[in-house]
């Protein structure tokens, strides 16, 4: 199992966010991680711009988006942006996309959220043609009529992954992409729901075994602090649980909230949780560092402790 870390734009002004994410990428590369995963926060910094900046500051590590909402821009425009970032990063981009949620697409963007799986399937057909160029993108389906010359070619194969939670989306991911990016999926959900569905779809389509990227919060702490870590996870990361997409996913597993998904405890406990995700079929674990503390000093110390411990654990999986 490959292990990567999330680097998001959750705090600070634009200049400080950019610099901090670049520093995160440098540290992750030096620490030996496989990937840095950049979330596309709907109100914040552009993930592919962050990838471009990170690519200029690193040389080896994969840089992934987790994930870019497909409704936010035309697939040719996304392909052009992704191919540009991919080139700037020396061919190290993993493009994660997804249908997002009704509260982003409909309520924030004012767009239709009818039949998101069908729209994603049609979107991926255009996107796949565009990122495999250079050539004219000639695709006509229910959602798009595209006849767009594109002279930009990928500098290396560009993996595309899609956030797939339900059976239809998992089938689409297996048939049309290189894998899936998950959030709110525990080990049981991965083993009994995600892996069988996406693997069967990939095999039926004659595609290689899919990547399964699972994101989880992680806090290395004393045993008596585990409850505090889970409470903090629920407090700062639990807003997504209102989405019906995530609620249905949680119903398939044993976790009831993001706190239950949090790998918290001493190094041995966190390593054991990592192994349980690997045993479930996860190919890539995306770690969201979760510091705990009552003030900035203790929060920073907690983050540093967690990231150094996770780096040591990750080395065991290589």
C-alpha cells in the first residue's frame, strides 16, 4: 500500500497558503511519501494551481487532486489545465475528479444536480479523449457535443481517478478510469462494497486493477487522548456527513462518523489501522494529519509528532 498525505488550503491568506502547501510537498518528498493529495475546497485555493507550484518545488513525489468537481468547468478546459499542470510537474499528476455533492453543485454553483452519475460518465468520455491527445476531441453523448482541436499532449500517461461511492459510480470508475478516491469509507466498506464492484467493472472492461485511494484522519497520541482526537475529527471534518452520498456510504460499514474513521492512538495502534486498510484492499492511503491541543503550541507539537510518526510507519509499507 502506498501512503500519501493531504495538503489543503484551509487557513491563511493566499500567499501563505501557497507557500505552506509547497513546504508540505517538499517535506513529504523528503520524508519518502508516495503522494501529496490536494483537496479542492469549494471556497478556496485551486488544487491544480497548487499542484503546479508543488511540482516546481519537488522532483519525485506524485501530486494528486482529491477531487476536482466535474460540474465546475467544461471537460476540455479541465483537460487543458490538467495537462499543463502535469507538464509543469514533470508528468507526476494524478487527476482525481468527482461529481461532488448537491450542496456544492446546486446550492453554491446554481447548476443542475440531476443524474450526477450519468453526467460524470459523459464528462469522463470527453476528458479521456482530451487527455490522451494531441488530437481533435470528437465526442457526442447525452451531455456534450464536442469537436475541439487540442494540440497539447501528455508528457507522460496521466492517471484519472474518480470519487465513486455508490454502485453505479463504482462501475463507471472501473470501466473508464484508473481507480477511485474515497472519503468516509471504512475497512468494511472498502472490502465488501468498493473493491468487489470496481474490480469487477475494470476486469469486464479489460482494464488493469484499479487504484483505491482511501482518505482518513490520523492522530498519533497517547491512549487517553484518543477520544479527544475523534471528537476533534467530528468537529472540524464532520460537515461532509450531511451529504446523502456519504451517509449511504457510512451505512455500508461500521463507522458512523469521521471520528470512527480516524486512526488515533500510539504508533502501534496507528500502524495496525493502516494495515487493516491495506488488508481491505486499499492501494493508496491518504493521510489527513489531525493535531490535537488547546493552543497553537500544542497543536503544532501534535502535528509534528503525528507527521514524523506517519513517515516512519509509511517506510514499513515500502
